[in-house]
């Protein structure tokens, strides 16, 4: 078994949010772990959002970034962007768009997750989990 980790779960894991222990257990149980290429800028964006909101300070942000970068491409295998990714994302939007709200970057996360055949799609986002299930991905939801 393997696991594809979306950015919401990555932030939980590295920024020690509520539910981080549960996410960590799932990642360890389902290893190896995969992440989308776009998780890198999304992760940084999420940390800066936390700084602006006063949830973390700059020192904490720097520690979380350092730990994440240490694992990027090593403990976290990166699913690269490929020429088919935009069309796969469009197909996903066409499949779920009538029933569910799906943001562009989330569609790209799902398209990346599809390339990890059989990997459990781990997300803390209930809406994204529902979309993943609609397109047939096995889902694990971290609280």
C-alpha cells in the first residue's frame, strides 16, 4: 500500500495542527508517501497564511519549512507535473463539477494522486475527500 498526501494533510503533519498524530500514523502505516509537485508552493502559502493570522510566528514557520524541505523528494516522493496533467484535471472537473465544488489546484492534486495507482488519497479536506471518492480514489481522511 502507499499514500498520496495532499497539502492540507502535509500542513497538519509539519505544523503540528490538531490531528497531526492521526495523519502521522496513517502516513507511517501506508508508506511510501507521495506528494504532488504543487504541494511545495501550496505548503509555503499555507504557512504564510498561518503567520498572517497569528497562529504561528516566523521562528516556527522557519522550523516547519526546514523539516518539510528535508523530506521533500526523499521521505516524500514527488509526483512531477507532466503534459497530461491539465487534461486529467479537466476530466476530473467535468466528472465532479455538477455535484461538488472543486478548486483548480485541488483538481491538479487529484490528477497527481491518480498517477499513484492504488495509493490511498490522504486529505484533511472533507470536500476534496468526497471528490476523490467520486473519481474512484481510495480515500483516507485525517481530521
